[in-house]
C-alpha cells in the first residue's frame, strides 16, 4: 500500500513538473468575447491578449473583427478579436483611488500555513522557501485544489515528497466573508519503506481575499501513529497597496504546552510574474529566550 502511494506521488509530481514547464497558454481557453461585452461607458473591462498583455478600459465599439477599448493610459485602441484570450468585467471594489487592483491570486495561504480560502479554478503557483521546500499548487475547481511538493536536497539518498489535497467551503456564497478549509498533507520518503507521515488540518477564515483573519487546527501522524499533540495556527492579511500585503502568522506546536511556538511577521510583494514573501520568524521556546530569523520565499503564478 505504501509503495502504491509513493509511486502515485512520483507520477503526480512528474505531471505537475511537466505542466509547469509548458507554456502558460496551455491553460488558456479559446478566444472568448462574452455577449455582454458591448459599448457601455459605465462598465470597466479587463482584456488579456494571447501574448499575455493586459488592458483596462471601457468598450466604445465592437465589431466582428475587433473591440475598441478606451483606456486611460493608451487612449483608444483596437484589439483584434482573434487576439483576445479573456475578457472580464472589473468589479467596482477592484478600483481603488482610480487604480485597478488585480485579485489576490494567493489569498489561500500566509507565509507557511493554509487558510480557509481556495485557489481559483485553473490557477496555480509554484512556491519555494529557502531553496529547499518546493511545492506546486493547482486549483481543480473553485472549491478544490491539489498540491505536490518535495525537498530534493538532503544529505541522504531519500527525500520527502507529499501531496496536499484541500477543500474550501464558502459558508455565504462563492465570495462570501466566511470560508472553511479542510485538507491534509500526505507524505513519504522516496526509497523508504515506511508508513508515511503527514497531517490533517482545518481552518476558518473571515474576511475578503484582501483583508482577512484565520484560525486553524492540525493533527499530525507518523509511521501510522496519530500524534498526541494538536497544533493551533492563526493568521491575518491586510492589503496595503496594489502589490503589497502585510501579514502575520502564529504557530502553536502543542496546545498542551502553550510556551512552544513561533510568530512570523512580514510582508508580501505580489508582482505579475513573481511574488516575494519576506519577514522575521520569532521562535518562542519554553525556558529560553527568543531569537529572530529571516524568512524568504518566492512563488510564481501560472494558469488563467
């Protein structure tokens, strides 16, 4: 049974690595111009072209061959229909002080832990922490995602691989203010005939994808044995600009020993192709002083 899980994990890892290596337009849908895309000075549109250029503006003309868009930066431009990859209406809440803020594509996680929100269908990201920790996460639906990860550099011929399935359940509509997430990390060591390791977790998030707070519980297992310890997590995220977020995250390793844990404080800078998380890790250890360690991770979004 363990070999079967490990073999499946290797296959899934290979598939996701292949997906990551493919051009981004593999995920692109065919040219779609929605029927509601008609001249209307009150509706702002976000147009993405086949070559990944993005334009924001109102439609002033639509023909069989092109869409004429009135933009603030480029004025009136004609975009050929055959070059349009996607068209979406920009929600009013996305326009802040006359500037359009894109949706937070990685709202489902803080520095380390996952929260109650999900990865959008067709979207994904590659996440790397200090070179060693690597994971690819992809949204299968708006409510279900799958991650696969590994630590390929260890001083031995065995290294850990894992899968992270997750369900995100909105309690008040698709984009409601309360989300509950449940999932697991299922791991094993390549070339190691064991019963695996991992954890099951659940979390509740209150707020939007730009401003939210979360609390969660996790239970670990190793070699088929369930851990007696339960881990408590909490996190918060506040968007401060178009590309910047302030984040804080806390981990309490054992609910029975409230003195052991860590706090992460820092920020996220979300560019179009690369997102950088940076900050400080402050371990809290019973009977000892606290020290500060740097935190750095990089992620790259892909998909829709």
